[in-house]
C-alpha cells in the first residue's frame, strides 16, 4: 500500500462508494502485449484492459482507466482549490492568429496541429492556452486590485508528435491540467514568487498523495518561455528524461538545464605537432572520423554553428560558434545564456552560403570574421591534458568538406582571436553528464538517473502580456504589463507513470489513492443464489457504505483466470470468497502489493480489515 499521507483505504471516501460488477463493465484483459509497446507500463495498461490504441498516439480510456483518471483529477482539484486557484474551461480549438501574436506558431513548428475551416480561417488544436487566457484576462482585468488571480482547467490537449511512443507517455492527444497565474509584481505579497511557491507546494502535495516517488528538478522553459522553471519527475529507470543530481547538496536538474561546476581551463600549451590535414571522405560522424584518425572522441573538437536571432545581438554579430569536446553535446539553452542574446541552430544552406563548411567546421572559421562570437566550453579550452600533464592533442574539422586536421593548437591557430576578448568567451555550453563536478558542491560529482515528467511549472514573466498588450493600472495609475506564471500536470501521463513506477511480473500494483477500485471481491462460484455470491454482496454493501469503491468479479470463470486477472488489473485489496473458508465463517484477505501474504479474516471483520489496510 502507498505511504501517502491521505487517500489511503483507511480514510473512507465522502459518501457511499461505488459497486460495480465485472460482467456489467468492460475490462478486456489479454495475455498478449501489443507489438508496438515499448514501455512495460504501456504493455500492462493494454493487457489489463485500461486503454486501447485507436491510432498513432491516440487512445481510448476504458472504464478502469477512466476511474483512475477521475481519482487523479479529484486530487488535483482539491489541491489546486486549496491553493486558491479557480477552475474554468477554455476551447480546444484556437484561432492561429493568437499564436502569431506571440510567435509561438513558429516556435511550435510542426508540433502544432493546424486546420482550416470552410471559410478559410486557420485554427490550431491547443497544446496549451497561454494566449487564450491572456486574451480573456486582457478583456476582464484592468486594475491591480483584481490581482493576483490563478485560473486552471483540466482538458484534452494536442501535439502533432513526429513519433508517438510508449502509450500515454508520448501521445498526440493527452489530458492535462494547466493553470495560469497573474501578478502585478515579481516578489512580495501577491507577487509571482509567492504564487509560484504556492503551486510548487500544491504539486508536491498532489504527487505525494498519488503515492509517487518523484524529484523536483530545475528545467528549461522550451516553447512555453519564461525564466525559472521546475519539472516534477517520477523516478524510474524506464523514464525518457535524464536527471542529474548532486548527492550532497540536493541539487537536481534535467540534462537540458543542469549546470556544471567550475572546471580549470587554459588555452596555453605547446603544439603536439605540425598542423596536418587528413582526407576523411564520407565520414559524417565524430565516431567514424575518430576511428579513421585513430583519435578518441574526447580528443576531438566539435564546432556547432548558431545564427543570432532577432535584433538583440551586439552590433555586427550574426554567427555564434559553440565548441565542445567530441564526446560532449552542445546545449542550445546554455549557448543562448552565454551569448547573452537569442540564438538558433543555423540553417545549413544559409550557413554554407556564409562560408561555413557544415560538418567540418573548426574554431578557425572565426578567423578574420568580425561577425562571429566564439564560445568554448572549459573542457575544450585546454592546451594541456589535465590527466596526462602534457600538451593536449586535438583533432578538428578542416573547414573544408571531407577533411579534418590533427595537432590543432589553440594558441598557435587562434592567437589573434584569443587576444580579442570581445570575440571569444569560455563558458559552460554543453550538456552535463554523470561524473561532472557539482555546481553546488566542489567536492561532489553529479550522478545520473532517469524519470518521467508529470508536472512542469514556469515563471513566464511578461512574455505573453507584452506581446498581447495586457496591462493594468498600478497604484500610481501607470499602466504596467501583467506578470504571469503557468503550471501544467500531465494527468494521463501521470496515470501511466504510476504503473511504470509500481508493477511486478504479474501486473499493475496501484497506489491506493488512484486505483480504480479500493477492493476486488472474488467469489469462486458465480452462482447468484449461492452462499459465496450472497456473502460477496453483503461484504460489498458494508464496504460501499464505508465509502469504498468495490468491484465484484461475478464472471463464470475458473478461479485461476480470476486470480490472474486480479493481479493484472492491480486493485490494492482482494477478498476471495471460497467454499472452504466460508464454511469456517471466513474470507481470504490479500493485499496486491504483497500477494503471497494471504490471511483468513472472519466474515464480520472483513470490511473493517479492508478499510484499515
């Protein structure tokens, strides 16, 4: 059973519970897993009759799944309401011009579902509702006296995923709770900081009540935008998101956001030999080039070309070259932060036209160009090998198709650029990985784990209010853009994350708070006039009176089939009513989490035993 502080079976639910017969609902269990199922949670949800695939990334939620979703939504509503938010509902169909106002039609790109109506008007199926809620608030709120406000909804959202996978974890249609808060100030009473912390506490309560093992991590904001951002990650090895943690300070972040502690660097060091150009035909990857040159990827320099976006870059700077070690990956968010202005990965054709040999670019591409900023990661900014205490051997692109160079030396090749502080900057521009120094404790090293993102909160600032002209009068009667936050929970994703976190070889093991039923009663005989069914119905009446939801397996099936299905669907408590135990005035009590620990309980004590489980 879950250790969650509330919503255990011992806390009887408000009002009378539900009684459902197996033969009167739809639970199409199966022995076979779907061929396209990658995650074990996906396989189990299909096999246990919770979901059914309709199309790529599109699923039916069958009665068991809908009961789980209903319980999840109740927990979400209780905590959101307790945090001062008000529920509403916005349309799933959004005119595309709202996205154009904020530029998110381009940011979402092909992930945005677009459709044209009979009048030629282009609309989008909503992935989120920042623009719609901002437009609503712009029309309804004009004074700071009406702030702060927090509005939320639970609704189906849409995203045109290129490759839907893992069932509900990466779908094209999904159920989401999204909330939006509005503030006059970033800090202080009623400010964004206060509202953001209230949502962080509410989310912690929600996922704790759901019985989930989760970590709160720092995150990138992505197409939502804004400054501070945190994700709520369910800890499990099958998660698709990489999390890095400091074992001593408690710091945690996803791989896109994770900082790296200080690393020593210096461009000084003697060359390892004369610069040597080598023909490397038809070798598009670092690994292939490394094998051909007999050089490890860690001794190669990878240079990625970015284009300055917008008008915020310093005068004349159009291109940013990010340099990392060959075994590391450039992080676009960090490149943007280090540059100090918006950037985007360069269009290949445009970059080639500007003189960059894409695929073979080296730091030397910046030589003689006043329109380039060179950003070098500390692990690549080394003239000496720290492990061998001798000059660093580097290989790099030759700035010529199908060619690379050996014995690259920073000081010899790049002296003129290195002596111009405005042209080069050493900064953290790569993804962190296990073993990197912690940014919070110099003595610690980052450790790696995996997780499933179930919640994400953002401090949006004024991105949307400024783009859409949403201002209010402040106490001095001056118009100021409203400061916003947004807060999302993947409700359908949380359902599957519960299964991914809690299952065994026989099936699902639901946390009690979100299970479709509290108790499954399994009479061995389905004879309606028999003692077993009469006892089962009596127990069900006692349990539902106590506020618990009960499923009776009244199918005319062999006991083995019923028991296997009971394990598969994962109801937390099972009462088995058999002739032998019933003759002694008992039933068999079993907790799904400890299926082998069956015990006989007197019939007149069974309901109380379930309620206290």
